[in-house]
C-alpha cells in the first residue's frame, strides 16, 4: 500500500506548473510572431526618430505621425498581448489588473509606457525592437524557470521512490507485532531500520544540494532552485515537502528502531 505524502501532492503541483509554462512559452512565441508581422511607422520626410528619455525606449508624439492614424498599431500590440500572454500572467491569478500593469509586469515598464494609449506614443521601429527584445527576455526567463521546474520534477521522483519504499516496508513490518518475532528476526528488523534511516539521511543531503542549484537560459538571470521551490509550494502547509516528509519518516524509523532495541535488550 502506498501512503500518500506531501511529496505526491508536490508532484501534482509541479506537473501543473510544467503545463502552465508550456502554454506560457507558446503564448510568448505567438505574441512575438504577431508583433513581427506589424509594420512600424516612420516619421513623414524623416529617416530617423527623435529620441526621448524613456529608459532607452524611443517614443514620438502622435502629432508628428499624423494624429490617431498610427495609434491602432500600439492598440493591436496591446490586444495581441491580452490574447496571448496575459492569461498566463501570475499577476492575474488572484484578481484582475489593468492591462498595462500586466504588460509592465511581463515585458517591463518601458514597453508598457511605449504601448500606452495615454502617452501619445507610436509604434516606431524602436518601439517594435524594444517590444520584441522584452518578449525574448521573458521567453528566456520562462525557459530558465522551465529547467528549474524540470529539475524539481526529477528530484521529487527520486524522493518519492525512496520514501514510498520505506513507508511500504514500515506498513508491512507493522503487521507483525514485535512480541511475535524471535531474536534473529528482531535483530534483522533493527538493521533494516538502520539502513532506512541512512537512506533518509542521504535523501536529505541530496535534496539540500538540489536546493542550492540555479538554472538559466542564455543571458537570463539564474533562477535559484530554493526560490522556485518556495514559489511552487507557497500554498502548501509546509514550504519544503520533501525535507519535512523525509525528516518525519526518519524520526518514525528511529522510534521503531528504539522499540526493537528495547525488545532485543530484554531478551539478551
């Protein structure tokens, strides 16, 4: 019989996150493809665009571009974002938020300002490049997170294999009272419990080592495994289900081992 532990719930949570990331990455690709298909506007009679101080993103007043005639392209980008990336935004899970806030969260404040209907901006070549660059950065961040979540899935699988085998052994052993065991059987059970405790300790060490690792993709900042773990299990009763489950299991084995040792001592 397999005893359900927090590790099994964590495995389900990680599977859901991997599905979410897969959808998010596909949405980013659709957004970038749509932006690439849009033709930027150019100032009448000019080969360049006057730069304004907006964090490196070049904006231009709509009056320079023929009023509202160019506004629809920034609106198209906003609508494209709403149809692709927005449904996967973490910020939208708990409660709705203004679209530009979500764009700022996912693609950066500069891009959100450049695409805003309130800043009299136009979809210039610079704005297009900045939007695509931000989408690429976001994709790389998601790919780094995807690697970290994949590593988490591997770690959970290995932990579940160890924990399940030990808990199943304990359930089988518990079916036979210690009073029904002879001295040799008690000694064998004592040694088996010692081995199971050692397996728990090795699992704890391996898990701690995994939590110290980072994951990255291209130039994206490294994603710390410990941070990913806290994010994944933020709604769990415990932040580290593998560690807490393994510690409890090791203590259970220790209690069983003490009980067996007491019986051995009385029979010497």
